[in-house]
C-alpha cells in the first residue's frame, strides 16, 4: 500500500484525482487532501506519506516552495500542472514525474508504476537539482538526471554518445565507455533532449549524438561508427535526414 497526500488549491482537481486513484490505482491510499502549501507541510509532518501529488501553481506559495521545505525527507513526488511551461522541462531533466491536467488515467497509472518500480526514493540532491533549474531564468541545462533502478545518475548531455531502446528501458552510452540503463523509453529520452539539436533518431530503436559520429558507411540504410567504436544501423527512412545533418 502506498500512502499518499494530495496537494492542490483547486477542490475540483483534488476530487478528480481522488476518483481516478480510487478507480485505477487502488494500491494508493489517500491519507489527506490539502489546498495550500502550509496545510500540505503540516500534513506531511503529521502523516509521513510515501508519495505526494503536488500542484505546481498555487497562490502565495507554490509547489516548488513546498519542495524546498521537504527536500530532505524520504518521499516521492508526482507534480500536477495545467500548463506546459518551462517547469515541465526542468522536472523531466531532474528525473522526476509530472501529470498534465486534466489528468489522464493511463498516464496516472504509468506514473504510479514508475514510482513503485524505483528501488530507491528521490534524494535531496535530486530535489535540489530541480529547484536550481527552476531558479534559472533561461534553459541552459547542460546536465540530465537519468532515472535508473537505484535512483538517478547525473550526466553531462555532451557526454552522451548514443541511446538504444530496450522495451521500456533505454541503454545510454557515455564517453569513457560508460553504459547506464534508464528507466525510461527511448521516446521519453528523446523528449528530454528535444532542445538539443545535435541528437537525431537514426532507427526506431536508436538515437545518436551527431557530434560523436566518426564515420558513415553507405548501404541500404547504412550504419554509423561512433566515437566509442560502436556500429549503429541507420534505417532507410532515416538515411536522408542523417546525411543532411552530416552535410553529405
């Protein structure tokens, strides 16, 4: 059983989320519902939940103000928001989870499943990483928090050579022949890197860093040889876009 607290200043959003959790995520036990940051902080102190569903936009104090106060506590956070703003990108980079309102039940199920599958809770460093990103006025992110079974690993985006899909996981190859496995699909990793123009999908199961391509070998689709010596196939329908990127 997952003990949870819902924090949102809108009563209808709290009620809707409560109904969805009751119907689709029966393993989540709602301990309390709060409509302000002070009430949420008091409830967290009293109930010590495993998980909080935290609205970002609230009057006076917002969700990130609350996070600043609880960042050293052992709990998981799933953010909720009605807006596609920069905070979403920061949350993704921090390997944390969020839900867009109105909450879709399938996305809710997936978010709860990801929370359960994590073998360790987010730590204060991860929360601080998010708080630091939110405080930046521009998206100058050069690092990415990669979620794995143990928690997360902070990596430099420029160190990523390639990404390979493996069902609901992604194997990420870094400089120095380091390989990490992310608890995210390749599509989700691609979304995290969508602002980085040097990443391109070359196959349904592969994405590469153009700056790390050493050689392209022609063929039906051909393949690329990366800076770490790995060979990655290029699908026929991705070949033209790749050659354009490489100016060949």
